[in-house]
């Protein structure tokens, strides 16, 4: 720059309206995108919570769960774990 005849002048943001608007525009758009993602996540969370609460009150689901509990047998240190010489955890 020293080889050229230049004059650098500072313009505060209020005086340089176009540059100020452009610099603020990108940050505002980024904020809007983040807000949209948060809103979308909250909507999904609301649906998931609604489904979980509805499942707690559904008698058909509890009948299935109770029948499955009767069929499940927990076996720690069974022959498979012994054969590979490994703890079950």
C-alpha cells in the first residue's frame, strides 16, 4: 500500500449504513436458522413426550409388557460366558 497514493479513513457503522446492514444481516440470518432448529427440536420433543405419556396409560401395551416379563429369564455367568472366559458385563 505504501507504493500507492492512498488515504484510509475510518467510517463508523452509523455513517456507513450499507456495510453496517450487510454485516448485521449475516448474523441475523444465522440467529434465525438456530431458532428454527431449536423450535423444530422442541416440537419433536413435545411429540415424544406425548407418546410416552400415552403409552403409560395404554392397557394393551401393559398387557404385552407383562406377558414378555414372564417369558424372560436372566442368566448371568451362563455357559457361553464360561466358554469365552469373560465376565457378563
